[in-house]
């Protein structure tokens, strides 16, 4: 194998593969990136059996072939290069990375031991890639990072007519988004954070294809594809939909960024529990913090308020995550009675994303 | 006390005081910032008895007075504000921080319990502030961060005629700089990292005044002053000067940034010991790394080489620190025989800083 490529393009592709792969594996082969030089350019792929990624990049192939090398050292090496072009050559038991004045030699791993990237499952349909990526990024913040309860780390991807629905929940908040959908049936539960990560890659293209079978969900776009094993757990779907059918006793409409700023400024006063209070008042929403050491904060944000004037406390981190999903837009807060969750919604955005976000208020004395 | 000030100016001044103060103290009064509003503006000061800082900033004083509040929450609050102006008012037992829509109330600490900022010791002389700050930043990287051996965390500040010398060493490297000096005798050992931090502040002014007595070293400039207790330990001065009188068996002259880049690129190949090898060759310096897992690297940097062609290994972190001190300049490396240190020097820069940096090579098999 012998090829020349643009350093920055190759560096970012190898970094993307390296990021997908687990940091520490028993089998070093699974921490490797497969480079395959062909007449059309270079293909980079990685897989730890659970998840896989395959990217195509432009390259001048001097001699076809394939090689498997540790992904992280290769990514670090390429990232540090200043030379605009880089040459990758297999030399004996080494992959040589060459620029004008420098040569880096990485040990080859046994290509035959690599599991390879699984075949993509059949096409289910497609969605606008940018909308899909931004919707997924928004709802992924409501997914749990705790692998002990896998179902709450997942995003439910569900085709409903001409919309593709994305649902996440860690039990304290719930993200629900939908984007335009052209295709047939699809119902899968996949790791949310990881899918959001590869969706960003797909957003380089116009549309992203979703592919699925009983075991895997895959994204495919011009320039690459990624797949992940499904989470084998039943998502509490009906419960989620019931929560979404919320009726606000009090409705507050305001600029998401203004409220996010006020919440950020209340953070030093959010106390040991990280709590912030929102109080609907006439023509404004008041953001309050109180901490025995740091003192008190109070800030009002202009808002149009209708219904009863309710007050709720929230985990500041959850509220900030929710508001970030609506950045740059007007958001409607529907405050429900008692300890029922507060619903954040906005109008469908220009790219066709509809988003609803639920946050459970804190029990206050 | 009641004053209005520019938010960004006040925020950065309070942040500077907060940064100086220890994170956790038994006595909360020592984690406080004293605000004093007078006809000329506002004075901010902090002291933990060991070190102290006093800054003056422009402000409109509506009512004179003083207040003591926890420095970190005030710094966080001011940093998060978007409003260009901010008002600070004492209201009962609180300091209120007010902008148009927001009010933050911090509990007042007992001003009478604060030790105050000690009187500055007598003037020893002065130096150009920018040169002093950059020289100190360069040598501070060679000081130890380990408080167990205080003498190695210090910078020796020593007046020698019309030059002010700054010396640091953690035993594995040694930093020696001098800047123009107008003044009399001065010989003090002060915490290097902390002095470098306040010297950055002083660099807002043209010149910085150095003041000292048997216990303290202080910097004073238009807009503020800072003082620190001296380290009570004898610095191995003669030994350091002997080391500086080095004669290179091999001399290499090259661009510091080019070598720093090559060293950075060798980092993934620096192995468990973080070692990188420099080999003088004809017209170039070769930078090599080798690691059983990651592979090997080799890069040549154009250099003018004279004397014998020597090879030395270095701790990559120490070498990078040394080269950063010469950023943007040509540096001369004098490689000595055996395990004697390698000397890095450059010509006096435009601001009058002369700098020499020693790094001890690694013992290699």
C-alpha cells in the first residue's frame, strides 16, 4: 500500500475512527484502523464488533493494498503534522508516515485478525442529514450516560408516516424530536450519544440513509457509513407519549438564550443541590438562586406569561441542557401542576425539526 | 459603599485577586476580597498573610466605604454578566451586585477580621515591566511545583550592576535570565510561579518597581501592587553559576519553533519514559522517538552544526518547556560531553531580555 493524501482530511478521518473505538481493549486489533488504498482513494474503517465506521477520502494511490495500524498513535501523528500533504507507505512490518523531513513508522497489526466492518443492513428510508444530526444532538442530552441501565442510554428511532421520531429519557428528563422522513417502517433503540456523534459526520452530506435489521442500526451517506448494535431493551414508549401530552397550567414564552444566560448567572447561587427556581410573574420569568454561603441571586427575563403564576425549582444542569437544545430560538415553557414535568417546545425550525423537551422539577420543602 | 464600574474591568480585577487566594482556607476571611470605594475609583485587595495583591480600577463612587466578600463567588458572578456596567452596593449585611434586570446578594464578611494588605517594603529599583514579565515566565518553567522542597520552587532575584538576574532550578533544568535594572542592591528568593503570575499584571504598565526587605518581595506598578513572603532557604547559587559556564563540544543553531514542532510530533513515540533523542548531523538536527507499541519516529530540522556530532536523549516535557521559552527566535544548543547539561541560549531580545536554559540529558543504556 502506498498513497498520498491531504494531511488535514486524512487526520480528521483517522481521528473520527479513533474516537469511535474503545480506549482500552484486550485485543489490540480492535483498536486499529484499517486503511485500504484503491483506485478511488483511501477507505478508513474501524470496528470493535459493537460499532463500526467506514469513511472514504480522496487520495492518490501509488500502489493498492491494505494495512491495519493502531488508530490513536496514527491520529496523534497526523494531527501534529504541519506539512499539507502526507504519504502513507507499507514498508516491511511498518506503516511509514512520511512528510518532507519526517518519517514515522507504526507497527502493522495482523489484518487477518480484524473482524472487519459488518455488511450494512437493508435501507429503511432517509432524512435530511443536517436536521437529523441537530435533532439527535438535542435529544441526546436527555439520555443517560450510565451504562448500568442501558435502556436509558438509548435513543428510540421510530418512523411514523412522513416523520422520523427520536425519543430519549434518563427518567428525569425526556427529549422528543421529529424530522422529515422518506421511507418505510423503522423502530430501533440505539446508543444515543454515539449515534449523535456519527450523525455529525453524516451532516457533511445532504441526506442520510437509515438502515436497520433486527440487530443493527446503520447510517449511510456520501463518504461513509456507520453502524451500531441495537440495545436489547424495551423502551417505555407509551409512558413517554403520555408525558408528552401535557397541559400547562401556566405558559411562558421567551428567548431561550436569555433564560439560559440568567440560569448560568444563577449557578454560583445554586447551592449544594444545584437548584434554581423559576417563578412566573407578570410579563417576566424570575430566576432565583439561594445558597447559605454564596448568597442569593434574582434576575428577571422578559416573557409573555399566561395562565396561573407558578413557581418551580429545577436541577440547574438539566435546565441548561434543555435550553441549549433551543439555542437561538423562542421557547415555550408549559408548567404543569404539582411535580409533573415542565414542557419546553418551539415551533418547527427551518430545517424541519420539531422538538419537545421535558424536565422534572425538584421536590422542594 | 456604592459604586458603578465597567463590568469587564471589575470582573478581571476580582478574578486576579481570587486566583491569588488559596482555594480552601480554614478562615473564610482570607478567601475574601476587600473592596474600597473612594473618590478616585475602587481599590480591590486580597491577602492570605503569605501573599497579597492590591489593584486600583476606575469607578464612579456614589458613596464611599469598604466591604469584604468571598472572592470566588463574586468573580464568578461578575464574569457571567452581559451588562456592560455593574453597580455594587452594600445593603444591610449583603453586597448587592446589580445590573438592569438582575440582583445578586453576597454575604458580607467581617472587614475587621481581615489582616489587610501589608505595607510595601522600601524600593530597591525598577525594570521594564514587559521584559521582567517575559523573563520571569521563561525561567518559571524550570522551577519545581513540589512544595516539599521549597527552595526549588523559588526564583532567585538578584541585582548585578545594571542587570537584574532571575535564576530558577528544579535540579533537572535551570533557567537563567537577566533584564535591564535601574536601582541598588537586591537579593531575594520568592515563589517563582506566583511571582510570574503577578508580573503579568505589572506588564500593563511601562516599568515595574521591585521592593524588598528581609521578609518580603513586592512588585508595584501604576494600577496595583503585590507582595509575597520570601522563601527562607539558601539557593545553590554558586553551583548554578558553575553550570552556566558551559563549553559545548557540539553547537547547534536552529529555529526554536521548528525544533519544538518536531519534538511535539515525536511525542506519540516517546515511550513510557517520555524520552526523545536529538542527534547532531551535518546541517541538521535529527529528532528521534522509539516506543515498542507505537513505533518509531525520525525528523530532521535544518540547523548549522559545529564541533563534534553528539547525540543526547531528553525528557520530552523538559525539552518542550525550554524551547517554548525561546519561541519565535533562533536558539543555540551547546551540547556538553557525558551527562553534563545541554545549554540553550539566544541573543538578547528587543526588550533587553537575556536568557539561558539548561536541561540535563537522560542517562541512556
